[in-house]
C-alpha cells in the first residue's frame, strides 16, 4: 500500500495523503513486524493487544507513510484495545495537525 510519499514530501507542499481509515490501520497492523499473526478478518472491535515493540514500529510506519508524528500518553496506549480505538486515536491526531497537512513539530 505504500504511496511512496514520505514526511519530507509533505513539507515540500505535496498533496495531503489519504486519511487514516480503519482499513488503512488494519493493513498497517498486518505487517508482521507490528502484529505477527493478525487474523485476516480483524474485526473493528476485536480485542487487540500490541506489545511495545509493535506499537513503536506502527508509529514509525505511520510517521513514514503519513508524516504524522504522535506521542501517545500511557492513558492513550492503554486505550489501544481494538482496531476501532486505535484508528480513532490516529484519525483524531491526523485531523488535529497544523494547517498545510505537514507533520507535527516535535
């Protein structure tokens, strides 16, 4: 699914990348580095348990593909219990980023 765009492309005024949807996050989770053994039909509300390495890799991939830098709190991480909740968090973070669609500043 790689669009070939990177965070630096967004900074150079390239068109904004597509929004993070449930299907997009499901596809990202299917990466064996993030969630080995993810079921083919992962339901939106199926219990999801990401280990810390999987979460770090997921956030890295989100940054690389969507230019979205997020730093979830412990409370946020505790809430990543399903595909729907993870997607809601990432979608909200994407919607809240500054005008222009570029990556968040650290």
